[in-house]
C-alpha cells in the first residue's frame, strides 16, 4: 500500500480527519480538487470560537466575533437575543481551510491539490485505493489501507460505493449569498436570522457581519420549494425585503457564493470495511440550523484518531466501527432531536413565525432562558431542555 490513509477532499472534514490520523502516527495522503484550499467558498462561515482553541487556529481567521442574534420574523419585528458568552464567530472561510492544511502539512500529511478523485479501485472485491486526475489530465492510481470520502455534498466515493441513500431520503437546502461591501447594520456584533416562507422557504436568510462594513447576505431554500426558479430569483427577492433592503441600500456585491447543504438525516451507515464517509458526504452537519463546519471538524478528528490507532496498533478494519459509535456519543447524543427541530421548522407558516420568535425573545430575557436559547443555537440542547422551551412555543401557537 502507498499510504495508511487516503483522504479524498480537503474541506474541514477531510483536513481534520487527516490531522487526527497524522497525530496518531498514520502515513496520510490528502487529495483536493481545488487549486486553492477553501475555494470556491460555498458557505457563510458562522461558527463558534471553541474551534480556535481546539485546533490551535490563529485569531486572524476570524472576520468578526459575535455577541448576539437578531431574529426577524415575517412581520419585520426585530427580536434581539444577547448571548450568554461572546462565543459566536464569523470565519474568513478560505483562511480556515488554509490554516488546517498548513497544520496537516506540519504533521507530515502528503497533500496533492488540483487533483480530482474520480473512482474507487476495487481489487478482488476489496477497496484498495482511488483513481484521480489532475486538471491537466494526468491520471493516477494510489493505494491505501483506509479510504476516507470527504468530498462534501458530491460524495463522490460514497455514491460509487453504493452507500448514498436514495436522494429522496436526504433533505437538501440550496443556498446562495453575496459578500457585500458597505452594508449598513446597526449592531455589527450581532447576526441577523431572517425567517418566513416568502423570504426563505424551508430555511432562513442571514446577514453575517464581517470585518469593516462587509457582510455576508444570503439565504437557504429547501430544494422542494425552489419549483424550477433560479436561486438568483430568491436572492433578489430577499434583498428587496424591507429589513434587508435597508441594510444593503448602499451596498455592492464583492463575491457571490452558492452551495448545497445536505441537512439530514445522517446516514445510518457511513463506514464499510476500510471505507469511511465523513462530513457532508455522510450528511453529518448539524441539521437544525445548517451548521456544518464545527460538527464535521469534530467528526473528522474522531475518524482520524480511530484510523490512527487502528494503523498504529495493527487492529483490523472492524475497529473503524468505533467511529460512528464515538460520533454518536461525543458529538451527536441529540441528533434525532436536532433533525426533528428542522423538520418541524419547515412546516411553520409565516403566522407561526410571527408568534414563535417573539416568544423565544421573551424566553431569553431571563438568565436561564438565555442560556437555553444559547444551547439551542449551539446545538447542544437536550430533549428535556427543549420540552421546557416548547411549552412556551405551544403557548404561542395557541394564541
Ligand atoms: C449556503 C450555505 C451556507 C452555509 N453556512 C454555514 C455556516 O455559516 N456555518 C457552518 O458551520 N456551516 C455552514 N454551511 C455548511 C458547511 O458549508 C458544510 O457543512 C461544510 O463545509 C462541510 O464540510 P466538508 O469538509 O464535509 O465538505 P466541503 O466543505 O464541501 O469540502 C469538500 C472538499 O472536497 C473537495 N472535493 C470535492 N470533490 C472532490 C473530488 N472528486 N476529489 C477531490 N476533492 C474533491 C472540495 O473541493 C472541497 O474542498 C453552509 C452550507 C451552505 C450550502
């Protein structure tokens, strides 16, 4: 075998898998399709500052620290929730991947960029490696003891291995956004989350302030609600809504990004033999707010650690089944709840949003309420805590 581990895809999931495995002493190769780590940008970079300490990442990858959230229902009312701790961050998205790639390199990970993985190599019924091709058409075959698919929503190898559930089982949100200069927002330490079926059917819209007067302004739409209309149609309509129009009246776009987030449910089976699917390729982002980066980084690290231990201690590939067990226990004890929250949210009418969001705002006025709402945003809310909050929602629905 050429390598202990081949990681296909150098997004947050793949890079953290490579880092975890290399820290454990594995010989790792990472193959990334793009010419530049982090490009093209396809998300808005909202995250939490814990990732900086956990991966020893520099402050300069943070475009802005976030101290609170404005929830905007269709009525246009602005409901402000100050966070209990200033832990939200908006990332300089390219810089995160580049810093992780530098870290991987410093741990001895071999990196090949501008090279696309096209297929698995199956030899005598066993997965032994991958076929890849550079943008100049140079083809390679590389062998590895363990193969990780971290190619994001494309899930190139997961599909080729027949492990991608029927598309109809995976709920997907399509998103698009501008990074804009000269965005006029009152409080640049708060993010705006904008709800409503006209504005962002099946998801929500956002204004995420970055450094200076720039901000990410965009929205997601559930794929079933697109109805053959181009994404630009929704983005234009979003920019024209009263709240957003006020913020962007003097703003100009400096970047356009689009992407697809596979919301869930997380695949039941993403490990088979010596193959592991990690990150969006295994539908492993957090479903309730569409926060993928932090979660796939955790999952990647777990996968890398298990692979590193397996290789170092000469265990067989059955050991890889510890990956889903650890992810379930350490990252997602509440996955079902988070997915159910998402499923409920996409059924809400504008009238519901107008009633529910003010209730959350009032709930967050007390210290206990604020902490719970923060845990909700963070994705660590438990069913018991949610039940406490839901009584308040149920009340709002009856009014
Ligand atoms: C519009 C939108 C907004 C979002 N906003 C946020 C947010 O604010 N906060 C948040 O936490 N999450 C957000 N997400 C989700 C987040 O982007 C993903 O969950 C996260 O990027 C998943 O990481 P990943 O490494 O699994 O996949 P990706 O980040 O997609 O990385 C996959 C990598 O694989 C490479 N690749 C693809 N195919 C191949 C191939 N054949 N061979 C080699 N390399 C390949 C790609 O170039 C890429 O580098 C958003 C998603 C969308 C669509």
